[in-house]
């Protein structure tokens, strides 16, 4: 079962924000480490990579490709 837009929107709006790890159907994971780096689009999510991460740029992920969400502690 894939993640719905309401599932993801709810996690992104939590106060205080709790970092998330998105597990994709491809097996890849993407971290959302801080509030304000992920925005919901119509059927996808835009994730901006923060300057101190391993990757630069952004990802756009279709909701149908998100298998599950995990709350994580990022160091």
C-alpha cells in the first residue's frame, strides 16, 4: 500500500516537526530532515536537499512511489 497525500501532509505539518525517512518502492530512501524542505504538489512531493547533505539539488517523488514513512532521529 502506498502513502496517501493526507498521510504525508500530516507528517510534514506536525508541530514540533519530526524528521522523516521515505521508503520508496525502488528500495531507495530519502530523508526529510527539517521543516520547510518538502512541499506537497498535486500527486507528488518536492524535496529540497539541504546544503549540508550528501546530495545537492532536489527530488520530485510521485506519491505512488512512496511505500512507507518512518520517523527517525537524524544526527
